[in-house]
């Protein structure tokens, strides 16, 4: 799902090849992005070095962003993105993003998921490190060149596409929660009806039928 045009506002995922030894370059890649920002060659809205464990949990190892957002995976698109690829979006909105269990996108099924979020999720492989960043850039050459020197491969997707899918994911989760609440409420009502019916039947069984010829 490579975009047909270059967008100046992008979400980047930088990975470091098949050799896990190269993963340590993710920290230098984050430093280089910050340096390019300080030189006004690009603008970094937020960035984080992340890793995923074998159970699918995502942990932030290092990050940068504009104040007052540092400390929450830059508080913007990258923070929301981590909530989606690392666990239920609602957990993130509740304020926890560090070690998140589960995923809206099952790693094993991502190859058949035609979505920007699915593509990004697939890049954050178990036991490996990746750099996620939201940047504004005039052309891809500056970042691509800096990351290539570290053995990094860059995948970029327009911020607007990422935002659209995050919003859709949140709405889908909201609907799922509403449906779940309805199911639980229905189950409670049905259980109450069954309990009431059982109680009446119990009371009926306690009634003694009057003997023939007796007066009720």
C-alpha cells in the first residue's frame, strides 16, 4: 500500500534488517533524527524506539517529542499508534502504553490486512527493535540517507492515513464495547427472569394440594 504521492507529513517505521545485532542502531537513529530536527532539515513531532516481546507486548525503550508530551510516547500520533499495535486502544486512552497485551492486529494475520496500521504493526517484529516517528520533511532523501548509513530501512505512510485508521479503530472498539454491554445486560435480564420463574416454581411445589372432599 505504498502511497502514490509524497506527503510532507509522515509516520515512519525504521527497521534494521535481519541481523538482530543491528537493532542497537535504533538508538542512534533516534539521535540522528533529533539532530536533523535541530538543524531544521526536518521537524520531529514525536519518535520512539520500541520493541515487541514474543507475547505481542510493546515496550517503549527511548523516546523524544515536544514538551509537554515527552513521557507519553510524545503524546501524539506515535502514542496512539503504540496503543493500536501494542494493545487495545482503550488501554492507551486510559493512560497506559508501556507494556500492552494483545493487539487489534494479529501479527499472524497482518499479511492479509489491507491497512496502514496493519503494515506498521507488521514492521514491529517480536524480539526486534524499531524506530517510529512522526515527521515533517520536504523530501525523503534526508531521512532515507541518514537511516541507510545505520543499516535502517524506512517505511513511511502519510499522517492523514494513519489518523483516519486510528479513528476508525477507536470507533470500531467503541461499537464492540457497546455490543458487549448489551449482551451482558441481556444475559442479566434473562438470568433474572429464570431466577424469578424458578422461585415461583419452588413456591408452587410447597403448596399442599387439599385432600379430596376437604375445603380449601
